[in-house]
C-alpha cells in the first residue's frame, strides 16, 4: 500500500488539447455510469514528454461487459485478454479493465476466467513494464495516479523497469525492444544497470513470438533516428541474438556508412503511415547494396536462401512483402537505364510505370544516390505524363 499513498491524487496540469475529444467522451461515458476511468500508459508518457500521443489507451474499474454497456458503439473483443473496443471514425480506442498478475501461491484453477484476473488501479500499474508507462490521469477530475514513480523518471528522462528486471524480462523479453525503442523515440536514457540486464536477457528474445518482434522492428524504423537505435541494439547484443544475418552489416565500416547515409533520408519522411513493405525495403536495401554495389545483381541475391532466412525467419516478413522486395530489386537496374526504357513500346512503358512497387524502387534508388536529382525528376515527370 506504500505505493498507493505515494500516488495520492497529485494535481497535475497536462495539456489535454492534444487528446482527441472522442477519447474524452469515452471517459465521460464510463464516469456517468458510475465507474472510474483514466487515460493510461503511452499517451500520458508522450504528453508529459512533449509529444503528440499516437494511440490512446483507457483503463477502468468497469468489467468489460459493464464498460461495453456504458460506452456507446463499443464491443468486447478477445478471450485470453478481454478488452472493449470503441471505433470513432478512423480511430479506435482500447478500454481495458484494471488487471493484476496472478499471485505466486495461486493455482491456475483459482482463475477459471484464464488470464482475465481483474484488480485495482494500483495492481494494474505494477503489472505494466516501465514506470513512465504506468501513469493514470482523468482530465475532468484532474486526478493523477503514479504508483510506481513514473513522474520522477519522466523528469529525469529515464527508462526504469517496474519491479525486478530479471523477473520482468524472463516474463516477457519483448520489453527489451520496447525500452530501446522508447528511449530513442522519446530521447530518454536507459541506466547502465538496466542496459546490463538487457544484454544478459537478449538471447531470450528469440523465444518471443516473431510477429511481436516484427511489430517492434516496424516501429523502430519510425523513430527519428533508426540508425542510432539499431547501433544501440548491436551494442546490447540484441542484433546478434535476433537478427544474426543483419548483425554483420552493423559491424563493418563500409556497410555501416551505407546504412547511415540511406537511413538519414528517412528523417525527411513521414513514416507514421509507411507500409511495412516499404519499411522492410529500407532495412534491406542498404545492406544489399553494401554487399553488392551493382543493382543488376540484386535480384539474384535477394532470392538467395540467406536473404530468405533474414526476411522470413528473422524479420518476420510476410510472403507478399518478400515478393514485393524482390520485385523492387528487379526494377532497380531498369530505373538506371532510362534510354532502354525509351525504346520500349508505349504499352510496355506504361506497364513498367504502373508496377505496384515502382515508386518505392525509384525512391530508394534516389536516396541511395544511384540517381541524380535531375534523373529522378525526369522519371517523376515521365510518371506524371504517362499515368
Ligand atoms: P507505443 O504505442 O508507442 O508502442 P505504448 O507504451 O503505448 O507505446 P502499447 O502497446 O500501446 O505501447 O501499450 C499500452 C500500455 O500497455 C503501455 O504503455 C504499458 O503500460 C502496457 N504494456 C504494453 N506492452 C507491455 C508489456 N510487454 N509488458 C507490460 N506492459 C505492457
Ligand atoms: Mg500506445
């Protein structure tokens, strides 16, 4: 209960104007039905650190079925973890009931409802991963709860694990990737003692579900400087553990320079809506071009079993994304030969330009400096004229 006392309703001023009104209305729906409801997790962390939150999570003491009744146009989803989902236009909001972890002396048979073990706000905070992800705020009452000391860590821009790192990382090693990503995205630091724990537990990441790692890779490519985030992962032994085919590219000066130069271009792009195929192409192409500078040889190389292993088993790419990537590799040398293109029939020219991954191939070749600005503009003009 010590934590609860520490978190006694701090009055705090959070700039709520960056939070979608729809989310606030969902909180009101829950409150008017007599429940407690709070903004929680990443959105509060982002607001306090000065960023615009991407997704809004809501936590409540209402059980999923109760929350569903209280919130207009919402439904209960999930079985292992029941949640309430409310769609508002293109946005969707997740409303979760406060949960707790099972106590050590509890048997699974004590919980016929599976992983849906509900708890108090305090218990819900302690099962979260990092202190800055365990803040609760209600904009109307201005009640703010910080049971794990997240506000102090936000002030120090510090990533701090909740509970014993050894235990929390064995429970779920994905938390390592989440921390490294958050640190780079939010300009926070990871204390040396926690970094050491991350290195020790990095090999366990291989036991995590590949789709979860894949989601993290995609999100990492969206941080301001993915290059530094990957360097950090190499430093911590994470790359060696989970992306062993990519790791050597982060060891050699030549390929490092290539990746740095290419990824520096990413900073100019809005990556929030970038398709996974595009993101994976940005990861793979600078490595491929470091290995083989001649784009004519990329297609052959991209179909090599080693690359298939990297794409499928390590990055978790889907079949169609792998096909898209090999097609980018097939198109790139043709983009270097505009003269050849000009000799083709109108029909073949337009089918070349209409290729689904053509804009991506053009963009990549320009950013890798295989095309000059004027060559790039020629292609863009051609594209606009023909299609
Ligand atoms: P982002 O949305 O930028 O990925 P986030 O922290 O909001 O960051 P979500 O996946 O949206 O991540 O999760 C919402 C909240 O759920 C987190 O802030 C955290 O409190 C909790 N959470 C998410 N993943 C974990 C995890 N692996 N272990 C414990 N708590 C987690
Ligand atoms: Mg989030």
